[in-house]
């Protein structure tokens, strides 16, 4: 049994309570946004949203999350991914599609459900990105994919943005199938034009009687193209596809029946968990998880102790520290989450050469042991300055990035604070393909801090004018500098990041342990297999 | 005379009851059983069992030759008849004796003298015991003669089978217009149950009480009584609540009744256990009692007397059969405190006591009280026999405590799988008139509200929420966890009679669950699981906190049923499937259909008949009760789908009806 971390938090402390209040305020804003997404409709007009939901229900149809409830096991958890995708873009909030991981007959499955109350389920760029991300997760973790389809196809005004990248959806479906990962599509309504290839490319297709419509061209298009008068049912009705075209493998009486059939299909797949690294017995952390709200700094410029976070995430708050006395701003060691053993790299400050060495060594050890790695990011970057450049910080940072890039055990990344500069890379940022990235609301992400970035810009401008022999007008430059700083600030928030799918969703810090457990459960659907093959470590 | 091995010519709880004493006395046991009873607990508990081919009572438990043969083959040396079936059949007693077995019951002549009620009344009259006013009814009487005789007796009156018992072949008649049908129905039932259609009439004494005296005689001429039992609370003329001492009986009335009972018993040279039944009336002038009948067997309700006196009546029967003298003299027989017994039935009081058959998934009666039962969890309740599940008996220092303890025990018992009269029994035991001892034989007619469940809305909600939670497995992450607040998870439950359906929506959150029942207000609950995982153990304990108040619930989850007991209420729920099963079923049945499984005894229509709404189409017998299938609307019979003697399942369509063609007969 590993040593139990000792917490030194004082929940009555001013900094703690201020952090908690700000975190709760940020969560309230996120809850409000999430409630809008769950409510359906997708527009900013509540009355209009209510009308489209009522119209949908009036047809006896379920909302996407109701369909998901009906598909999943009773009591199954559901880890919804990127619920606020599209934030800050002109796509609807949530992108009109719900994706996530839940359990069907005890198996982890990836579910992707269109929200037909949002633009009729039409797909914009965010929806395409969210769908592709879901398929990536299904492929990397070998999760059966269940599509709950009802979509008007492409969001036509945005066709230019989606036509080309969107094509990958269909390619991915058949590649999942080729990789032996089952794909199941239940069609509840329209799935037309390009959308017809969603059932078309799936292993199993269930169509709901009198509701599913699957065709390449609808009656108007058929009229235009070949001057044929065709009705919807003969072009793409569920009964036609079940009896005549053979596109449907199962004909469902109604939505609930389709969900029942979908469950039966998953049951018969015998798609087994590889059964290695089944979770061990686990116990909750000994410290209250709620205290995470006050531990993480609301302002990422204020450092906080990473071990206080780990003490509230790891099973039994137990953590075996590796090299605690060396490279102390990077905390490394072993623990468990939800009974799954993991290696942890957590930032406790700037990365120096020692930290880079330590991190690279630790990642290699995790690869030898076939243990997944949690990267807990709160990083402002690698150290700069003459002393450090001369000390080889580039070479050392490269070692860490080399290790991260070539590591083959699953990586999970938790954005618990700052993520600036190459620190993002060294700590397995989005571009380094961690299996999952989860974000706390206080998270900030950019090439560097907004203030520093604005300062750098000022210095560069000053040097430029001085080089030109012009006196630098500080006062005139100030508004420009402030505007730039504000822009960087607005583009480095958690919401901005999640809106662009730089992560897999903002989570409430109190849900961290559960989200990580769900992620680790998903990860273990494929063997955790490390490597001894890395790039050349520059010595 | 030694008895080494007793065969009990009966089934269910009374067989187990006799076995219990036999074992205590070092006597081996033999069960006989029908095919459907092969797995029953009384068969498994026997040392030796013999199957009687078939299932109907006539084929099995009423089959004298086969039972005697079974006794011979199993090496039994004595036969105990239990109650019901052949227990009061003098021919059986004679056959047992003739075959050389010891008969644990009264001499055949004594049985015969009391077997026909018409004759028993004559004997009682000779013993100068007052009789309930009434009249005999010749089998040849015409309709108008029947009506005239009834008019003489006066209304309301009861039509009773002379050979009857247990309420079978009995009909109550309020006015002349009902007479003819009641008499013919009683005759049919009597013929079917006892092989004798003779019925007689008895004035219905309103407000009277049913009080009976337990007597014993031995072969040495000793006769004692073991005090009285009051069994006034009846449904369909069958006792469901029995107690002793009788709450409102005057001492002098009681003494007079003991004396009447023992002198009647002595007058017929009675040996063994018997019961003399009386009706007791009370007016300003005082109490009067009238002889009803004498039962020459051990009564169903004998545990009341056992608890009250601390004696084992089955042991007394066995000792007397061995030729011993009565174990105690009258002066040495005492009673202590107060005893109440209730009969728990698989039936629906709110729907005319409709019997319920199927699997009793969960059956655990609170061990704080005595339970005499023939069933256990997993038992099949068939349509062939009486649907009594158990007798539950409380014995306390006083009546009020006994009633409270018994009601509490019923509330703490886990039952699921079949509709029972449990809630109704609890309502009876806790209602003010019962507590006051105001219990005439028409008690349930006066209190129709006691037939339905008295569960309050808060308990209903709590139990439904607990049922839904208990259906939710526990996994590696918090149950039902969502990072995005989701719409509720739906659980649907039905009452055992399927008449009411409830939808429970559970929304899980970090620190509990918000639950909504139907369109009610959502309430937040926190949940603590006390024992093994709900998902892996059929029995579990759950603590459910709502608004700061925690209830501790015991839950069974078996075979698609949930039983919930929390000390304040007990409920059972049928778990409705998550998805509609489109494989069809009862819902597809259209047309008049059988309410219960049973045997068709009469087909009253033929193809082409015009029937009017309410007209009887088919009569079936189930559990010795007649059930009529009637036309819902005016119609024409297109086809009759069943025949007399056919065994049918519940919900079988019996007749195909079509709409009448208008004006066919218009001229």
C-alpha cells in the first residue's frame, strides 16, 4: 500500500474560499449553458426552442438524451463528451449532436445521437468535428459505436466548411468495421443524402417503422434529376428498406423497440473486454472531493499544490512518489483511480531541465510497466533565460516531448489550471493524442500568458520603432496592447477551448475522479501496451 | 395401540401441521400428493410420499381407494384426514378402519350423525339447544314452492348445503327475487363440492356473532371443552379472522354454550376433536345463542385454541386415537391472554376476492408470530385448491396488543408475486370497530373501506422510489452518473393486480437521486446501501433519506417482483418490462374471457343465441368457487369456444360474440 498523501488545506482560508466562490460561479455559468443544450432547440430564443421540442415530442419522438437513457443499462453512467462544442462559434451550442460513453449490457459503448430539435439535426462544422472525435475515441479504445440517427444531413449554408472534411465520417465507419469494432446505427427519422451512408456504412442497421427515411435523393431531387414522381415511403421508408432494399437489418415498431433491438445487437456481439487490468478494489479518497473547488486557483497566475489535487482524485489518497527530491516542480508517481493503476505527472511549477529528465524517465517506466498515464497540467512553460538555455533546456524539454510523443500507453490529460507554451506539449496536450482531455473551468490555454504576450508585443514594437529611429509612443500603443491582451485572454478560456474541441469537455472538478474512471474503463477495452522504442534522446 | 407412521390424507399447511406434532412424538410421516403438488413443501418434509395421479381433488385428495392403497404401500399404520377433503366423510373413516388402520378422528357414526346439517339440527333440538329459525328444502321443490318456503323463513336468509362446510354451497338471499337462482347455484356448488345437492334455509340473524366451542372426547367417555373461538369476520361465508376469548361474550352465555356443546357431544358418544358452532345475538334482554352445526374434525382455526391454552390439539387427537384418556380434566384446562388468527389468502378483496394463481416469488412472514403455512418463497399456487397461503397467529396478554402485534407482523412480512388480502387484514386489525370488539358476522359489509389498501401517498412514493433504486445495479462509478444533468431514468411498476401503473423517474446526482413518481413533485433522496450489492443479491437493505427523515427498508427483488417492507408499510410491485414486448399476450384477447383459470361447469348459450348485456354465458369453477362470464353488451353468439369439463387458463376467450343484426325480428 502506497503512502497516503497528507493534505494541508484550510477550508476556512481566504484564498481557498475565494477560489471556491469563483469556481462555483464559473460552474454556474457552465450549468446554465449545459441546461440550454439539454433543453434542445439550439437557438438563443427560448420560445422557439420550446416550440421545436414540442413539435418533436408531438410526433411521439424522444429527445436524444432520452434515447440514450433507453439504450443504456439501467443505472449506467454516461460520460458525455464535448457538451459545449460550438461555444463561441456560429454553430449551435452543443453542435446539435450528443456523444459519449455509456454501458450496454455492461460493455462500454460510444453513443452518437443527433438532436433533431436543433436545426433538424443538420450538421455544421462543430457537429462534424464532434462526430469525428467520437469515432477517434471509438477506434483508439475499441468501443462499439452506436449511432442514434435523425439528421437532415449537412447544414447547407455551411456546406463549404463541411463537405470535404465530413467525408471522413463514412470512411471512418467502415474502417472501424474493418478493425473489428462493431458499428450499429438506429435510424429514428431522416438520414438522407450523404447521411444515408451512416446506416449504409454500418454493420447493423435498425430502422423505425413509419419514421425512418433513408434515401440519397428525396422526392424533389428525384423529380429534378430524372423527372420521377416518387413518394417518401417507396424512396426510403423503413418497411421498404426492411423488405425490399435490404438496407435495414431490423424493423422496429417504434423508438423504444429500436432501442431494445439496439441493446440486443450489442448483447450478441460478444465484443469482449480484453480482461486485462480489470479494476482492482478501490476506495474513495480520504479527503473530501468537494475541496477541489477551493484548491485550484481561479487565477492561474497563482500556483497551487498539485498533490492536494491528487489527494482528492486517487484511490484512498494513496500515492507513491517517484523522485520527490529531484525536479520538484514536476510531481511524478503511482496511484490508482477507480481501481485502475496509473502513473501521474502533475505540474507544481515551471519545467526546468531536472523536471524534463524526471518526466522522460517516468514516462519510460510507465511504458515498461504498461500503465496508463495521467498528465495533470498546470504549466506556464519551460524555464527561459541565459542560465537555462546554456544548461540545455531545449535539449531537455525535447527529451520530455520525445517521451510523450512516442509513449504508447494511454494518456489522459487533465487541464486543472494553466497550459501555456511548450509545457502543453510536454504534458501531452491535445496535439499529442491523449485518449481523453478533460478541463476544469479555471483552465487557461495559449502560447503564453496574455499579459506576457502583450508585453512581448510591446517590446517588439518598441524595438522596431527604435530601429527605425522613431520615438516609441507608449500612450498611443497602449490601447492596441490592451486590445490584443483582451483578445488573447478571451481566446484562452476553458469555454473557448471546449467550443473548439481542444478538449473532450469541461468537467466539474468534483466529477474528476468519476470522469477519469470512465475514461480508464474505456481505455482498458484495448490492451495497455507500452513501448521501448522512442526517438533519439538528445544527450 | 401404537402409532408409528401417520399418513396425512391432505395437503399444504395442515399436513405440515400434523407432521410437526408427529415428529415431536417420534412418529414417522407419509404424504400423499397430486401431480402439481409434487414440489410442495409438505411433500418434501414428509419421510415418505406417494403421488396420486391427477390434479383435481376428486382424482387425488378425495380419492378414498388410492389413499388407502397409498397407506398400505407406504407402511403407514394411522391416517389423519386434516380438515376439508375427506375429514368429515364417514365412508372414508369406515374404509380406513376396515383396512386396519388407526383412524385419527371421531367414530364414523359420530361423523355421520353430524354430516348432514339437517340431521344435526334434529340432534341439537333433542339436546334442547336453540336452533336458528329455518326450513328444509326438498330437492323436488318447484320454484314457487321454494319461494313460498323462503317467504316463511323470512329475509334475509341463507341457503346452505346440507353436506356443506367452509362456505361452499352457501348463498345469501336478500329478497324473493333472488331465491331461485341462489338455490340452484348453491345446489350446483354443493353437488360439485360434496356430491350432495341438498340445501336448506336458515334465517340470517343480522348483527349476530359466530362463536364456536372446541370440544374433545375420548374412548373412555370423557368429554371436555377448550373454551370458545369467535370467528365472526367472514368473507364469502369463510372465516378470515378468528380469536379467543370472544370479546363481547358474557360469562354466563359462555358457560351455557360450553355446557350445550359438551352435552351435544356426549349425546353422540363423540371421540376426538370437534367444534360446535353457534350464532350469538344480543339485545336489551341479553345474549342468546343458537346451534348452527357441529364440525367433526380439527378446525382450520385450531391454533387459536392452542395458543390460548398452551396445548397441542394434534397431540390430543393422536393420543385419543391411540386409546389414551384425555390428557387433562376440565378443571386443569386454562386459558391465558388473548389470541387472534388471520388467514392470509392469495386473493384480491377489492375485486370480489378473486383468487390469484401463479408463483409466490417471495414469502417471508415475520418470525415474531406463529405462522402455519403450506407455502414458501417460490411456491406455485395452482387453481386446483384453496388459495390460503398461511394462518398467522398472535398470542399476547390482551386483545389490543394481540391485534397490534399481528398487524405489525403482517406489515413486516415480505410477500411478492401474487395479490393477497394482507392489506385488508391489516386494515381490519387496526380499524376502530375491530379494536372495540364490535365484530358482527356482517362486519365486512359494514366496512367496505377495509377491502382496499390504506397506504398513504408518502409511503407509496417512498416504496416506489426504493423499488426503482433497488432495480439499479451498483457499479465501478456512482450509479447513473452523468456529467451533464440528464433526463430521468424511467422505471415502471404495476400493482400485483396490474390495475394501477406507476412511473418512477430517477435522476442521479453526485450526492443522491432526485425521484419523481408519475407527475408528482420531484423529491431529493440520499441512499445508503446497508448490505450486499443490490445488483447481486436478491435481498437487500436500503436506507432512504428524504427531507432529513430516514427510512430503513428491506427489499426483495425476485422473478420480476419487488417486495418492500419498512416497518410502517409493506408493498409489492410487478416490474413492468423496460420495452414493450410485441410478442402478444393477454392484450390480444378480445371478447368475454375467463377471469381465473378453472374448469368450465356450464355453457349457457349456443351459437345463434341473442344475449343481453349482463347475461351469463359460461360458468366456470375455480378453487371451488363459481365464476360467471357475462356478456358485456347485447350481442349474438357466433361461436362457443369451450365445452363443459374443459380446463381453461385465465383470460381464455369463451364465446365469440358478434353485434346483433338490427330489426331481424321486426314485423
